[in-house]
């Protein structure tokens, strides 16, 4: 889509799911192999967006973090109407959440879509009771409530106090 941005305008629905890797393996999925020569175009696109967390985003791309690639994908689909994250894609959501927060809450950032066509969002991060594998999602999940034309939102949000209590012990 970076080579043909008009294709991004055709995407109306993205559903990202995955078998519960955490449940069976006890950790997030391994990094995907990345060829640095293929990343130059993606890195250039991120640099043009000029995000405060751009260096982190680029670093995560280079290390093969799937969430960094998902954030790139979402930054290229301005007419998206339906978005669903579940299981593995919902567990590792920091960069996607930061990109959405920048698009929705930082008006100076005009390089990102405003997601004004997005009407239906589902964000299901498994809360399996295993505090070791929980990744706090409160800030990122709450960002979804700023979507301007939301009609249907389904989201489970981690109790921030339970995460804080676990981290302080």
C-alpha cells in the first residue's frame, strides 16, 4: 500500500486475530524475520509522519515486532469502517494504540488518517487471570472511545489498579 496508496482507500474492514500463543507458549509470539533492505520504504513513511515515538516505531519494525507492522497497515487505510483485534493481536498493542492516539488526539498530525469512517471496533484482549502474562491496555483501549463516528464498540479494558498492584510487588 505504500507503493499504491489508492489501495488503502479501498480497505473497509480489517480483522486481526490469532491463536492464543500466550496460552500455549507462555509468552508473546516470536519476532518475525525482517530484511532491512525491504524496510527502507516503511521507515521513510514513518519518518514523514513525524511521530514523537517514531524512533521506537522504527526500532520495533527492525526487530520484527508484529505490532509495529500492524500500526503501519492502519496508518495507510483512511476509509476503514470495521476493525477487530483479538487474541495475539490484542496482547501486543502498544504501538498501534499510540498511533491511534496520535491520529485522534493530536490535531497537528495530518499525515495520519482521522479514522472518521470507522464505525465498528472490537478489541478483545484475553484476561485469563494470569497476571504474569497481562499487558496493561487501559490507556490504549480508552483511545477507541475518541473515534468520531463510532456506532458499535466492543472492548475489554484491564483494571489499571490490578496491573499497578502487580507491578509494585
